[in-house]
C-alpha cells in the first residue's frame, strides 16, 4: 500500500489599514452571532432539555 504524504502550508498577509478595519468589523460580527447562538442553545438545553442544531 502506498504511503500518503501530508503537507501543511502557512500563509501570512499584511493587510492595509482599510483591510484591517474591515476584518475587525467582520470578525466582531461573527463573534456576536456565535455568542448569541451559543446563548440560545444553552438556554434551550438548561431550560427545556431541548437540543438545537
């Protein structure tokens, strides 16, 4: 049997000030949505023993 080779690559980029601001806004929104979904999921489980997907 042939052996499979696994490879990994690391990338780094240097955003401009405008790009950094846009990324900051985007990740802030993502964090807000994730936290609200987690809060709702936790409330459903501990309040009603119901699972949300």
